[in-house]
C-alpha cells in the first residue's frame, strides 16, 4: 500500500482530527524509533464501545509500566472514542448503530533526539483511529480453525500492551506460512498465549488458562470469560498448563477483540478432542453474544 492509496478514514493525532492519508508524525517520535509506547484496541458493537472501563484500566497499567503519564482522563478518552465511532460511520455512509468497529488507541512517549534513556519533560504523542471489524467467518465458527505451535521467543514483559510487536509479528507469520489461523506459544514447556490471542484449554468440563503474570498479556476477555463461565456453571481455573495437557485437551479456544471466542480444532495437524467445536465453546460464544447486547459492558 502506498501513501496515496491509504483510505480517507478519520483519525485523531495530538488534538486534531484528520484522515489516515493526511496525518503526520515526526521521524524522531519514540514510537517510530523505539516502539516506545503502548496501545489499546476497543471493539464497538452497534456503535457502542465494549468493556471500555476494562480497556482504560489496562491502558493505565501499560502506561504505568512504561513510565508514561496518561495524557487524557478516562472521560476524555471516552469522548474521543465516541467521536471516532461517529466519524467512521459517517465516512462509510452508515449510521453508527449499524457498524461494528475496532477503535485503535496509541500513546508514545513523544518526540526527542534518539537516545535509549527515557527523556523527561516531553509531551506524549496520542493517535487514534477506527476501522471496520472483521470477525471470523461462519465456517470458522462451525468447523473451528487450525493452529500451529512454537516456542515463545518474545520478551518477558508480555503483560505490557507495547508497541514493540516484532516478536508477535514473527510468531503470527509462522502460522500464516503454514496456512493456519494462529501460533500457539509455549515458554519452557508451558502454555503462554498465541501471537495475537489468549488461549484457553478445556478438560473434563473445566476451562483453564495461563495465570495473570508478566508472561501473558491479560486480554480484556480474561475477566469476561471468567464471568461467562460463572454464569454457565463452568469451573474456571488459571494455572501453568504443560504442553501435553494442551494437546490432550477436550477443547481449545482463542480469544481476542476480533475473534471474541473461537474454537481451535487442530494443532500441529493433530485433532483436538473430537476435532469439532465443543459444548463449552458453544456456551461461551452464546454468553459473549448476550454480553455484547447488555446495557452496560
């Protein structure tokens, strides 16, 4: 894609609204030079942000870990997100309540001469935009998807939603090269996460995931899935899960903003469980759809 072929979709950059084609940042922005910043991706269903408070809480955590002050209050972020949702809907000629979108938020440390040391007293760069949501296909949900596995070669601060995504890019390309949907990663023989998703294991009716620690980005769906399990009477457990338990699972699932929850039916060419989406997935997917329509999410 060339610069002139960029879509004329709305975006926000440092206090001004423009389009993706027209927005400009300094070549000395530390996000560009070092990946020195964080981001969030907020889904919006029928024009309403989904679990916005949880996204703001994670943004606060990531900024805190990076020692970057939050340049906006949660109310200001909410107003910005609402404006972008409306602007995107207008750009594509649809009412906001007829669009499902992904709002991308990015905060970098700001502009300074290149130096690894964190500069003091500079203003963070704030960028945000929105685009259409591209969910899994009906066939993906009916049949499940195939994944491949790999060692988790990324850094040990995966709990920060950092712009430094080279490791995840390389991991995701492993699955793309294999014609698979995702790369499920293991660190020291234990499940961590996928390139751009969290991973969930079902055995004997119990849903399990890796613990909330520095080796896994705690997806917004962590809390949601725990709540959905409670509503459905499904036992929920977070612990270190050995590789052999993953391959011996009755069901395996991915979760992310775009995937919501998605069944994995093959891993490294091996069938998971029956090789078909299972009943726990069905319960969670149905609960997820109810949550999207709830007045407060």
